[in-house]
C-alpha cells in the first residue's frame, strides 16, 4: 500500500491519555521495515517543546533504542 505521510498515527490527548501521567503529551507513530544490515538516517530539528524523544521498538514492541532532548 502507499501513503503520503511518514507518520501513521497521532494520538489526541484530549480523547485518551495514552501514557499516564502526562495528560498533555502527543505521540506520533510510524512503522517501516528495515532489511537485515540496513540503516535508517533521520534528519531534522527537535521541536520547540519542553521535551522530545524518538524511540525505536521491534515488531513485538520491545524497546531497542532511544534519543531524548531535554
């Protein structure tokens, strides 16, 4: 299938608090396959926010790595 945006899902904190206790956090979700030995390069700027992070999970949602900007 094809889509025009990298981000697949964005939660709406006014509807459901996904990861308690932060009632005002917004979480964006993207999913893609990386072949064995493949690499992903991210280029951009952290948003003007009090906190931002990127987390990588495997297909069974075990955390693999993360980058945080405090």
